[in-house]
């Protein structure tokens, strides 16, 4: 967008914001969602059943708990090896990783310079798009989650 | 003499109570038994008994002292012995309990994150994105060709190929040098672009697939050939390196 319009990114962001406000005011069935470091037109959730009928099938993935857990570990510790993921999860993750790789939620990003040279995994843009995240830093910090868990235990 | 008169001699019950306190503290692990000299305590107690209660002694109080101090002696002497298998197992068990606690704290963090992500996934499921444009596409680092992708490719081809499972190295006529020349000729025939499947003919023996793979690796090492993979587990395209610019123009 910066290349096409020859404008500064900040200027484009402002224009997008004004469009977002306009769509909201006029109660349009779509809005602009900031996702994965970019912007995309998105349909409002209340029209989901109709759009689903239009597409005739629900192509969206519903990830298993194990897959989400693995993705969460990769997102917070990336680049991370399979062994490091397994250490946290406590179970074998090879099949989960293969499925995530096949579906493009993660990618191999080099090898760790330790004996055995294991693959290093990172989350992809598809992961951010799937969960509607702007970036990985959009996720709450782990310390915050720890404090929340402690609070829950006390109460 | 004046000083001696001011000294208050402790009663035998008081001394026994302090030994009992020591016994309880050692039992609860509040005091390290290694750091206490039981011999000094016993000697002091005996001199006290001989000097103050030489004529009449309350046997019940003294018996309590004897039981407690002998128990302490037994514990201390046990400390000198090596740990039994049962004790070692118990210590390991205690250590693992601590480790498990740390592990659970760490694991629980990710568990609560799973909940957050599942909620986000549910919300996002009802939203259809039309297109995706990144503002910072130019800042993106171009994805390097990973060697792992090549390994995946050769593995999947070998799995798909059900020909001879036993590799006959001795009676093999094809070698890497011949194969390299063959590949370079094929590049010329196919507009300097080849996919892995184009290089492998039907019922190609496993040994030949491996030789083709090694020849390709050699060509990559020599800088003559490069490869790209448009998507995960997609077909890998090999091309002559000097034609990279031409290839870019074609794709644009």
C-alpha cells in the first residue's frame, strides 16, 4: 500500500481509521480489521450464517486443544525446537507439529546449533490471521497470566 | 565470692526442658544436628548432676533426658551412614514433587493462554476476511530456502516410490558425476527450470533417486543451481542460478 499510494504508513493508517469510523457510523455489514501487521476487509460476525451459506461450506479450521497449546508455546518461545515444546507439554508433539506445518500455521526457520541440529519453528502470518491478532506481541505477557492464575487459586 | 553468690543454679527440669526443645527442633528439621556437639551437652549434664544432685536425683527427669539424648545420638550416628535405597528413592520423590510444582506453574500459564486463543479463534471463525495487505511488506525479510524442505521432498518421494527397497550399491552404473551432467542437460531442454518429479521417471530405483538428490546438492553447493518452494510441502522448483533474474521477470 505504501508503494502503490506513495504515502507514509502513518498517513495510510489515519485514512483507514477514518474509513473504519465511517463504516461503523453507517452500520455497514463489513469493517476493516487490523490483523497480522496489515489491514483486511472483514464481514461482521452477525452475517456469519449467511456468508457461510453463500460459500456453501465452512472451510475454516477448528484447531484441536493440543494444536492451540503447541502454537501458544511456539508463539511465546519462538524460534523453538520440538524438544523444548515437548518439555513444556510433557508429551510427544511430532504429529501435531507436522499437521501445523502442513496447514501453514508454523514454519521451519533454520536449525539450532546444538548437538543433533534440531529444526527451529516459528508461527506464520496464517496463525495471526486465524486468531485475529495484529502480531505475536498482541498476546498477553506470560507474567500477567501467572499472576492471574495465582489470584484465581487464592479466590 | 560475690559473683558466685549472684549465680543462680538452674533446676534439673529446666535443663531437661532445653534438651527436649533441642530434640523437638532437630526432629522438625529446624536445627542441623551436624552442628551440635552432643558430647559437650552430655558432659555438661553429668558435671551438673554430680555437683548439684549427687545425693538425690529425680529418676523420671533423668530418664527423659537419657531417652532424648540417646535418640539424638542415634540420629547423628545415622547421618554418618550412607543413604539406603529407600531413603534415596524418598529424596528423589521429594525433589520431583518440587519439580512438578514448578512444571505445573509453567504449564498452567499456557493453559490459560489456550483458553484466550480458543476464544479468539471462536470469534474469528465468524469473520470472513476478504483480502490481506501488509503495510510493511518491504520490511519483510525474504524467506530463505531451507535445507529441511529438500529433506522433506526426498523423504516423501522415497516413501511414494515403492520400487526396490534394498539398495544395490555394487551393481549400480549411475554415479553422481554422470547424473550432474544429465541434470544440466535437462535444464537446457526445460528452459532452465526443473521440478523434482520431472527428474524422476516412473519406477525409478531408490538408489537413483538418492543419486539425483546428491547430484542436485552438489550443483547447489557449486552455486550452479538454486531452488524455491512456493508453499509448505509444495513442489520444489530447481533453476539454473544465472537465470534467476529471467525467472523473476517471468513470474512478475
